[in-house]
C-alpha cells in the first residue's frame, strides 16, 4: 500500500536530514521562544517549561520521554561552598527515571549542573527556569523562601559545605516539565567533524563544519509562514469544511432555541437533557471543524512553501 501510494502521489522515500543543534542555534531558538508574538501558549508557564525541557535535553542528551518523566523528587537543589570563592554556588542534580527501566534507584543516570558564575546568557541557564517554576508553585519546604532575594540571604552552616533546599512533601510527585512529546530520531545523523582534514593531517576547519551542519543554515526568514488571503478563501471553499461549518451553525441554533425555552417550559427536566445533549454535540462539531481546518491549513501551507522553495 505504501509503495503504491508513493508512486501515485510521487512521494519521496528519502530520509530527511536531521541537523544538529549547536549553542548558536539554541540561542536563536530561545530568542524566538521568548520574543515572538506568534508563539502562544494556553498558559505562559508552558513557555518556561518548554525552555527548561530543551535545556535538559541539550545538556544531558536525554530523550524527550525521559525529560517528561522528571518530577520534583528527581531534582535536588542545594547551595555548595567552593574553596576560594566568596559566595556559595547553586547546584542542580537530576535523575531520569524514564531513561532506564530499572527498579534499582542507584542505577539511574544522574547529572550534576553547577550554575555558571556571572553568566551573560541566562537563556541557557536551567537554574533560572527551575527557580521560576519553584517560586511559582511555592515548592520549597521553607515557607519564607519565595523570591530570589530570600535565596541570596541564605547562609551555609560553618560545620558543613552545603545547604540542601528540600521541596514541600505534597509536591514530590508534581511534574516540573510536561510539554514535549517523544520523537523517534533524537540523535543527529550528521558527521560534524572535518574527517578529510583529520585523514590528511591538516588543521580542521571547525567553523565551516559547524555552519554547514547547524540548523540555522536552513532557516529562511523570507519563507512564507501564513497562507495569503486568496489561498485562505480557496481553503474555506473545501466541501468537507463547508459541511462541518453548516453542521456547527445548525447545532448553535438548536442550543440557542433550547436555552430560550428553558425558563418557560413545563417539562424542564427533559428539556435540560436535550439542551445538554445539543450543547455537547455543538462542542464536538466545533472541535471537528477546527481540527479539519488546521489540518487542511497545514497541508496547503506546506504546498505553498514548496512552491516558494522551487522558485
């Protein structure tokens, strides 16, 4: 079936390139995530969670599914005294229970991430994201620890080298990040080393290799991101869309009709059941219409972008 479909629709079976994401690409990604008005979330908290998940995947090499399995109990935060340094350093320790299917907690991968002093790129700092989520949730067991100023006032006892910052007991099972869905290809297939220079004993051209294998190489800001007005008009003329829209409009009128009858109807119990049934059908029809519209819009936009690439 797949072969016939590929031949009929002239589909290509060639695997798409999976470029690597270097720090410069990551900087552009975070900049777009935090500044773009086109990226909207039902809750602004999800923007922080997404940035945190991307940071963890970048620094630990873990799967999205492993990052999604992280709970507060899998994160340890502490202040650590470093010899020769005036101020203590904030330390994060992560365990990924979703990475290994093992019943032994000692077998889980553990990553230690110390904060970078005087970091000029806070976009890359997972400590900022964890603190933001923890302050928003009121996660710390110490009630007065609610702001960054409270954290800076903490002091490590002279008898120890660290001060643990435990979580509240009832938040031990809450997700700290639950945004992304697992993907199949998570390891880049590119060889991003100058193998020819290595073979010939020449200096490696690392800068060119990084540019050639980076994700930003394929970014074209001129590429259309939305369908033009004429294409949107054609999209609304789709037969299936018109049918779903008519059904949704009909159910809206039915709901309004039952709503007007409710105050003066004698058999209100039966009428209420009809109203609830019609309202549920209306919501389902609206959801089906939106799903169909978004699916067709994405398909038409991809076709329009292909035409732009050919030009």
